[in-house]
C-alpha cells in the first residue's frame, strides 16, 4: 500500500475522517493520485480542495468567496491510495457536514463526484491527445465524454429534462414560486437540471421532488452542472442527486443546452442574463432557425418589472427575432408546465425526424465563439466588441462575455482580487448598447439582484460609452 497525504493541520471535529466511495472512483492508478495531489501542476489540488469545501458547506449561502475561503482556511483534504481503492481524508472539515459523527450521504456522493470530474478532465483531456479542445467539434465531443463518464447520458429515456435558470439571491416570494413551477413540472414526470445552487436553482428541484413522490416516481433526477470558478458561490444544494463539475463556464453552458429538452428562466441577475444571452445567441445562428427549443421566462406577479427590463434589453440589442424564441408567462405555474410539456413533445418529434439523439442535442449548431473560454481580466473586458456592426449571434456572444465578467467580478476570487488591485472592469462599446446595458444593470442593483450581500454592494464594473 502506498499513501500520499497532505500536511496535518490543527485538531478539529473533522480531522481524521476517512471516506471510501460507494459505487465508483474505487480504482485509480498511483499516477492519477499523484497528479491530483501535485499542487505544482496547474493548481490541481487547490481546485479540488476548494470544490470539496463548497460541497461540505452545503447550505452556507454566501457569494463572498474571499470571506468564504478565509473562514475555512484550515480545511484540507488528503487522498490515500490503497490496494482496495482510494480513500479521502478530511482535515478540519466543517462540522455541518456530519450528523452524529457520520458524514451526510448526499455530501459524500458529491465529494466523489468532484474527485471524479477533476481527475477525468485533468488526465483525459488536458494532458493527452485524445480530445482536441481547439476545435468546435472537439469541444462538443469532450463535453459528451465528461457527461457520459459521469453517467449522465441515459440513452433509453424519452425527452423530459427541463433546465431551470435563475438567481441564487431571489426573494422569498420568487423562491416559493419556483418551487410551485417545479412541482407542476414534476407532476408531469419531468426531471430538473439547474446550476445546482440555492434560490431559483434549488426551488424547482424541491417542488419536483415532492411531485415525484406523489407520482411514485422513484428515479427522479435532479442534475446539477457547475464549474470550479463558481462552485463556492453556488454550492450544490442537498436535493442534487447527479453532480457534474465542468472545466469552465463555457463548457458548463454548452452542457446545459446539449442535455436539456426545454428551459425555464426565473428572475435573476447578471448570471441569469449571461445564460439568456448565451442561449439566444445559439438559437439566432442561421443553422438553428428551425430547431424547436422551448424557452419560457416566468416568475410571480411581482417579477413583471424584471422581465420587462430583460425583454426590452433583448429587443433593443438583438432584435425581434430573438424575442420570438421565448415566451413570458407570469404568475401561472400550471400554464408554464403545460406549455413546457407541449414544447418538449415538439422536440421529441423533431429529433425523431432528424434522427438526433434524445439524450444529447448533436443537431444544434454552436459557433466556436460561444465555446472559447473567456478569462475576464481588465484587458479582455476592455477589448470586447460590443458594437452592432456584426452578426446578431456574435453580438450575443460578446454581450454574454461582458455579463460573465461582471459575474466574475461579483463572486469569483481571482477577479475580485484583480479589482481590488486595479479598480473596476471598464466596459466600452456602442453608446446605444452601453446605455441599455447600464440601465439594465442599475435595475438589477435597485431590485437587489446583484449579490446576496446587496447592502454593501459596490459595482465591479464601469460602463463607458
């Protein structure tokens, strides 16, 4: 037996806790273990440690990642290779992850999901020639293999997976509404996929879980898709029973549109706007004009102002064709679910006609501009092409990047540190587009939609017309 362990830290209730996987990750090579623990190779251990910490602090709702990691500075994780498989040792783990000295089962499963995805992506994709992630087809192929390795791909199932997007800092009224929508979807035997965090990502799963119990559906799926840079701000909620950590935000977004059969968007902030722009940009590609893709914006009656702002921004930047790709339904969960069921039936018929898979949307064209990882820095944010003299779907791609940068500046530690050092991101572009963007962002601030800790919010960006 060979063991690779990390430095032990000061004693705490969590020290010495060893975990073994129940069904998977029990056969890793010594080479894989060494790569995982080698902090000199791309900071792999730091990514693993931070993602594991987010899983262990499920229910700790915050989006101040600097304060979050400072609070648990003494936490660490060790990996031990044994003849019978691998073990995880938690060092100074948060006590909230345990009940009577035993780790909560869902948290344990999520920990090994993190281990599985970090190792697979690092060893199989980044450090051999098996996948060409420099091409559009290569990226899509890599995403398929990540999902298949995580056993997300279910080849025999009929289309019934609804992706739900929305903010993690929504109001109580909006959260309860999201639960009712999820309940109505669940009554119609639909499964739920979200970004796996709190708020509008948790509500639909909770509602669907109750509906599935009523319908005696024992294999209901609550799929959570996340990525290392955002997991601390949107830690997996307890209902998620399938968790996948994608390598970056772009692959996470593509995974949503490849596996989802219909989309419901609840109120949110800049992150939700980023997701909307990503999806609409794909649907505006000429190759996708005839692809059925049910997309519904919904919320309680009090969210009408929010959706009016989003609708106006889309129409004035991307035009009426973009607005034709979605419905806005407020204060009517039953209608949302009924319309989604009809929309997914059209998806089923289309995929049968085109002989596309039910489990992965191969037919959809995704421009390479939507797949390239975007690193939001002061330089890259300032260089964004936010002008109207380009194809509409490419304008959507660049607008998406702008909102992605603001998300990073709000919650991701690397961007937060850069802003502390060099000031807010500067965003340039067409004066008309900048005015619309500035108005939309100000409406998010006024409606307390920028961060959970809205009271002390200071904009991480500066709009320059």
